[in-house]
C-alpha cells in the first residue's frame, strides 16, 4: 500500500493568510498534514506580496527548503501567486502555482503529477466552513475578500481583487460549529473587513448582532477598520459585553499632506474626533502607520508626531515604507533615506509604548484573559484590551478564560499569579 504523502504549510503575512491555510488544511483528504517541514513530501507556501521585501522572504524560503529537503515538491499559493507566480513557475523554482480561487480544490491539485499553473480568478468567495483551528484557542473568521480602496502604496487590490463579502449564512454556520467545538473568542478578518456587507445590503454591525446571539460566543474582535467604516450603527454596539474593548482603526498617517499623497480616505480632523469618542467608552485603540513614505519631509513628520501625541492610542502597527513595484508610491519623490525613516520609526513607537504603559496601569482590574499557550508553567493570553498577560499557575490553564485583578504592570508587559 502506498504511503500517504505528507504536506507542510508555510504561511507568510496576515491573518487572512492564516485563515486561508486553515481552509486548505481542512480540505486535505488523501494527504497527511504535518508540522515537520523537513520530512514533508510537499510544501505549500502561502505567500505574502505586500512589499518587495515580502517577495524576497518567500523566494528565500523556497530556495532554503529545497536545499534542506531536496526531494520536496513546492507549491506556491497566496498573494505572491498573483504577482510573482508566473516568473517563479517559469524559472522552475516551484512545481505548481495556485491562485486564491483554487485553494478549496487543494486535495485534487496536490495529486497532479506534472507541473501546473492554476491561477483562477479574483472574484471567488470561499464557502468552506472551518471547524477547528490547529493549535489555537481563538478562531479566525474570514468574512470578506478584496478591497475597493486604491491607496497609492498598496498592491493588494490587484492580487486579491475588489471587495466581496462572504455569505452571512456561511459565516454564522462556521461560528456555530466552532462555538460548539469550544471556541469562545472570534476574530473577524479579511482584506478590508469594514467593507463587509456593502454588496449584500448588510453591514458589519448587523453581522455582529447575529454573531453575538450564537450560544458560546463570548468575545468578538475585529481586524482592521477604516475610519469611514465606523458609522452610528456600529458605534451603538460599543457598549455590548461581547465586544472586545480594543479596536484597530487604520490611519496610516496623521499629516493631511501625507494622507493625500497616499490616496487615503481619512483626514486628521475627523480621525481625532472619532478616536476620542471611542476612547471615552473605555476602549484601547490601535492603528497602522507608515513611516518614511516618499514626500514625508521634516515639516510633515514634526506635524505628524505632535498629532500622534494628541491621539488616545494604545497600540501601533508601524512599519517603515518599503517600495512595492507597480504602485503609484514606487515612483514618488523625494524618497526618505532609510536611516532617517528608522529614527522616525523609533520615535513613534516609543511614544505609543509609553501610552500603552499608562493605559495598562489604569486598567489592571477585571481583566478577562483567554489563555492561549503555556511555556514551562507560565501561560500567555490577551485581555479584552488586546494587551498580553503572562500568568503563572500550578493548574493547567490551557484554553481557559481567567478573570484577573490587581495585575502587576511592567513596561515590558502585564504579569499575574493564580494560586490554587
């Protein structure tokens, strides 16, 4: 009898890719999923292409796995398939390439004996219901795909297509199954999550209300929202006990000149009002911020930093601008030197670190933490404000919810001890 071939999945990039990997794992029928890349027969690389650097990471990984495991078949999936798949296939760096629309057929595709290039289309919507998340106590739910925004630095719409929503009934069925399997926290993800429902006469708020009524749903987090997607209907839900007390609202910059250059749809005067309104309801707030985008001179940076100080921010996903070929930003001048961008990045992240510390000091009681993993008797999880907490305990707390009071707040993170 023929041995079942082993498949290893290497995932790069965002939560949406993490979800897509779970979809592919759930579709394996005649193959065995393995966590051992060196003893796998097939490696599926779920790639990211958000920057030129992301492309390089994927290319380097493919080269290294073929060196370490010479007989392996490498299949390229993910966003890189749509931007770099053709060249990698032609150079025979990969055995096969599959586009986003093909991942649900992964079992059949992996049976192919000859090299293949199946890129599919960018209009597809998954219907797979994922019932388990391997090694996770939180569940990621993909609710939409694609993006209608055309930010000047971003390649994603051209590799994931325009915004389209998953069917509400599929999303709710998936949450019901996962809740029955013991998952209590759900993270809504997608390329542009806040655009959910616009093509179905629905909205994020309507979906959230229906999700909250499913038995077993204890906490709902939302990926990244755009400021203009936070309407009155959504704001009404901010008092609900099942809403995580943390929102990630993508600003990308706080200088109006930079926002214009980036072709963004937000402006600082409305952003700051929105942030204060939500912070006043007890929320922690995170944002994305691109440092060193072309055109960011000293004047813009000084203004941006002063405005950052005025925002009630607790978390930041900051990154220095990295050129992405085939985007408007890639040809913009003047460019910001890397060493200057790094200094600015450090200045920005230091301010948010201090703001986060102050917030944690003021919010050390009634912390609801879902324990995710343990390392030598010390457990880790996130509270409702999306701050990480390390918990010492003699009991096994894996995948449990714990309520913590009087947490020790240190600059590097929160710590607590549970005595049995």
